[in-house]
């Protein structure tokens, strides 16, 4: 998150995480990302939950 804020501050930071990937969800929450359920949707090969560093959409 620090790198993103320093190098691409104008772009939103998101993480696309599978609903069953509890480890990645935990990492996202620990670094300060928040679930953005309104952005959840199909990814390249399955459904993804979206976590963001701030409000989107």
C-alpha cells in the first residue's frame, strides 16, 4: 500500500480475491483494505471478491 501511494497515487488500489481464499482475505484486511461488495464479480477463471484501499464507485 505504501508503494502504491508513493508511485501511483492517482490510481485505486484493489485486490481481487476468491471467496474461499481465507488467507488472502486476512492479508488484505491486515494491510488496511476493505471489502467492496458492490464491485464483486466474475474474474478470469472464477468469481472474485474485491477489496479496496478506499471507497470506489
